[in-house]
């Protein structure tokens, strides 16, 4: 829980792990990898999301016509 900036933050069972954020986890059938998508549900225009996989690199994304 280190690094949370919001006071009184409450986690839920999902799919919204934090208010207005959607978390999706896909585990590969062989158990050797995963993909995680954390999406801002309030960003209707650009669809901001953060993604990562077993490589550990965190990527940011938005719709193609929006700047990060």
C-alpha cells in the first residue's frame, strides 16, 4: 500500500479496483506470462491506460489521436 496519494482509498473486488479505474489481468494458459491493463474509466475522449506484462515494463497508452 506504499505510495497511495488518496486519503481513505478503498479497494474493491473489481472490476473497478479503485474508483473510476478498471483492472484486467490475463494469465497465459501455460502459466508462464501475464498481461495487465489498468484503464481510466473517466477518460472518454482518449481512453488512457497503463499496461504491463511479465517483462516488467510499464507502458502508457491513449487513443491514436491523443497525446500522452
